[in-house]
């Protein structure tokens, strides 16, 4: 009886340890993804670009024909240049869903360049949905701004991982220092 109780206790402790380890990995994965998105989106810039054929591309896009599975893409500032390479401090990035992997794609130059190899941020993604908050405060499932330099105010990203509940993440876009409309003085 004592040995059965000991084995049961060890098994229970081992199962608990495995469950805690799995949960910590889930939290760590979510934190890494959230930090990457928050860092990029906080530095989003209202700068349109040109694609490889020279055609203009808006500052913020929802889909991209050159990068299949694009959820959204934009130009961000703050690209560190530690090796003093001949390039700008701005970087074009896009977040894509490639199969079941959420990836971040970066371009070596803003205009006319092919993308670098995509970095996988998380795997086992069943679904990914994005909504955009516009200047009027409305949530939209599409981003087709009439102004090529328009940025959404915020992004909502909903991810479902295999066998896990949906995760909802909200991010502000850009420095959030846009000028507020001034009242017209009629006097």
C-alpha cells in the first residue's frame, strides 16, 4: 500500500510539473508574440512605398499579392543599424499566416526590394483574424484607406491555436500623436 501511494504521489507530481511547464510555454509564446507586435506597431510610420515593379503601395496594407497570407504590413521606424550598413532606419514589415505558422517578414530596403526570409513567431495557429480601428473609432474587418498614408488607430488580432481557446490581442498603431481636429472659430 505504501509503495502504491508513493508511485501515485510521484505520478501526480510529475503530471503537475508537465502541465505547469506546458502552460508556462504557452504564456511565454504569447508574450514573445505580443512584444514583437507591440514593438513593430508602436513604431509604424505613415510612409507609402513602391513595390518591385515601381507601383505605389499604401503605408498600411491588409493583404499583399507578393507575400501570400499577409494579415497586415507597414513601414516601421527604429530599425537599429549596428553594422552601419548603407540603409535607412525605416523597415518594411508584414505579418503573415503561412500554413499554421504566424511569421514576420522584413524587407532589406523600403522600395523595390524582395523580402528577406520570414521569421516564425508561433506555430500551430488554427485561425488568425484581424480587425482595424479607424480614425472615427469604428472597428473594421478590412483596411482600405482612401489616403495612402493613413494608419489604423489600433489592431485587434484574434488567434486560435490547435486545442486552445481563442486569444485576443489589442495593439495601438503608431506613436498616437496625431493632431486633433481644431474647432472652427466663427467669430
